[in-house]
C-alpha cells in the first residue's frame, strides 16, 4: 500500500510536457508577419507568332512555316538560342466569317526568353520585322527567385520578432525562446496573357520599343512561435 501510494504521488508530480513546447511557467505566443524585397528583373519573355491566311490549309501552313522560320532566324541573329524559344501554340482552321470566309488560317506562337532586359526591345523589333504579326508581352522576370527572396525572408522574421517583443513588453514578459519557425511561402507569380494580334503592315517597320525594367516586389510570410517568460 505504501509503495503504491508513493508511485502515485511521484506520477502526479511529473505532468506530461506541453506538446506546444512551452514550460509550465511560460506563455505561448504565435506571430505571423510578412517581409518584402525590391529586386530588378534580369530577364524578359514575350510571345511572338505569325498568322497566315490562304485558300487551302496546306498553303496557309506552308506560308506560316516560311514566315516563322524567318522569325526564328532573326532572333538567332541576335544571339537568342533555340533553347530560349519555345513553341506555345499551333493551329490551322477554316474561316467561316468575314471577308476571308472559306479560306484557312494557320497560326504559330512561340515564347521567347531574352536573358537581358535591355535586349527585349531589339528582339521584339527583329521578330516583327521578320514577319511576326502577333506580339504580346514582355513579362519581366527574376531568373533566381530564391536569391531575390532571401532578404524578404529576413525581413519577415525581423517583423515577427519585433511584433512579439511588443506583445511581450505590453504583457510584462520577455521572449525566452523561439519554439518554431514556419515558412509561409510566397504568393506566386501571375500568369501572363498572350493575346492580341497586330496587322502585318502595322508592325513590319516597327522600331525597337523602349522597355523599362523597374523593380519587382517579392513578398513572403512567416509564422513564429515564441515562448514568453517573466522578466
């Protein structure tokens, strides 16, 4: 009886640890914060393509192929490799309306990656002068998004820490430990829309358009669990 009572008392004196990580004399504080960083885009992507109309599907396709090969050659002459040109859409269809009713239209759309932002204007001009009559973009990007976000991660944690210190000070406590840090990720990138067609005569003699890189804002979120204790 005596041994059993002693074991029961010993068990009552050792409560199970708090699964959240705080000790009995500590207070859990969970804080979420965002961090931002401004980075200059270092590459650009734009869509260029050709729309060809002819009396038959074969004729439209042949004309389209010839025109697109000229576009590819013009871009390659600027130093843009085939690895940086990716076909996005191919189509051949009969036209059932308008002045070209009964004829066939062939379309070929390619996405072009320009590894220097200041070269995208010349690339657009080269494509249009070579025969591209569908152009949209550019989509200015950061090639190494993880590196661009590093300062945003640091800013997010500092913001969370500062907010926790404010709460702790108001409650007459102090930050004792950091229990957990959870990465909230980034909101992702918008998907560019490739649409709109320019008439061939409107772009055939187009000069290189000016392009301003500006800056891109990277935003990330972080959640941090703090253990607060008495001062």
